[in-house]
C-alpha cells in the first residue's frame, strides 16, 4: 500500500494528518506552484506570504524539487507526466528573477513534460518587479502567459491598498510583457473598495481597454479577518463597501467589458475569444491537479489535499523528508455534490442539473432561483445570471440543502 503521510506534531513542522492511500492517484494535467515571498504585504492580503526583499530562491527551488520527488515516490507516477497547464503564483513570483524561473524549469524537467507549443505556462508578477529584462528571461525559460497584479490605475488607491507600484509602473510592466513577446497577458483589477476611498473606476477600465488586454480579472475586495484592513474596520477607521455600491460597480464593469468584446466566462474573469485561462478551468472542471509549495492545494480525485501554510513549517517538513501535507479529505456524497454546484455555477457553462440534483427541496429551490432571475435553464444545464453571481453563496446554500 502506498500512502501519503503528514509529519508528526511539531512547532516547526506541518500538522499531523491521517495516512491516505494514493497508489491509484490519477496523473495531474495541471500544476500549481506557490512562491510565498513578497517584499511587502498588502493591507488586504491573507495569502501565504513571507516578507523578504531578497528571497531565498535556491532554498525554495530545493524544497520544490524535493516535494516533487516525494509525490512521485508515493503515487507511482512514471515520469515525465505531460502538463496541459502550469501556474506559478504567490506571493510575488517576479521576485524569482530570471535565474529563479530558469532554475524552476530545470527542476521540473525530469518529472514533467512541458510542451512549448501546447502547455499554458502562467506566472504572476508585480509591476514593480517586472521589467523588460525579466520579461525576456521568463519568455526564454518557457513562460508564455503573464498575469500582472495591477489592481488600480489611481495612485491614491494603490497607496491605500499598500501596493508598491504606481500607474506609470503598471503601464511599463504591460509594455515590457508585449515587447518580450507575451501574446497572452492578463491583469487584475479590484473593485468594491470601502467607503471613503474615492476613484474613477470607469476611467481606469477605459484606460485598461486601451491597452488591448486579452484577459481581465475583476476581484471584489474581501475583508479577511487576519489583515490590517480588518483591523481598520474593527477600529472604525474605515467601513466596508455597501452592498448596493458593490453590486452597481460589478454590473457596470461587466457591462463595460461586455460591450468591448470580452466574454464574462466566470464570476471574476473576462476574456477575448480564445484568451481564457486554461489553468483555472482545471479547478472549475474538477480535473486532477497538483499543488506544490506552502499553502498549495491539490486534487487527485477523489482526494483533496493541502500543504503546510507557512513557509518555515513547509520548508522544515520537506527538508526532514516527511512531506508537505497539513491535511486531506476524500470527497464523496454530499461534499462532492456541493463542490460540483459551487464550482459549476461560478462559470458561464454552469452545472449539469442532473449531477447537481439531490435532496427533497432541490427542484423547488431551482424553481425559486429561476423565477427571480438568478438561474437559467439551458438544455439541461443550470447557469447563474449576473445577479445570480452576486448571490452565489445564497444560491449554493439553497441548492445543496
């Protein structure tokens, strides 16, 4: 029996988890790798981040390589495993520099088959640390899609968010990506900021549209408990965005991007035809994917697992040879049904109604959501409307009850 085991309890190692058999685990077609280092933590961020102006890139590469070997030893996969998509997220992956991304490519080469023509390889970047030299080096290393964390084109808003770049820096980063030959460039923008944070969001979006982006992600600001922003709210220094304003901004932005030719293919994502992020579809389709690095999640059906959250705990556990896992769960029954509904309704494709069906009140719940315009029926599929996406949590609760 081949099993995965998390280490025993320790102040420096990941928390214990029950062993789980993975001898028949499917090979992942998608790979996510988390680079946890940032020069500065933004005021709203609750990701797995370790502040470091000069990150320990070599140590990180060594632990990623060791974790890959650990997974292959316990699953019996035969290398090289072909990859459809690869995504390097963070943190701030642009702090890897040129040599770091080249080193990552070398570390992965013995284990995974990355096809320069077929594999979508995305890397996230902060505009303040992404320039023409780095863009060219990443392109040479094999990265063919870049995602820039722009968030806003208003310098006052960027300062309030705790970002290190300004509007000019964002424009330079986009230009650097284009000059390096990246045909697929995505940017993130944030909406739903607290009361008192003034901005001309329509003007910012119009400027972004002028850049000719193939992909734009719009994220509503979420106030996470363990962040400076949450502390500001508790102290009364700021107030969350009112629900009405949040909804208006979301509707207005969706309409503006739709009129410009972008397809709203997922709650937060818009793309021109053929520019959708293939990697994210692995999550929404519930395909097999592997996560490497601190806090990374993986799904090898029916097993979902997650790594130690903090870099120090992850690093120590992998270095000790006990593996990265902090926990896992076997999905089935009601949990699997809930996940199918939740992930399916996030996308414009929706969820197959027969696969979502269950419980005595399901048909009545669907009828109520359709009657008020939150859901639509399309040839056997349930698809959320724009207003439905604004109420997705409530819809999922109703359908999964």
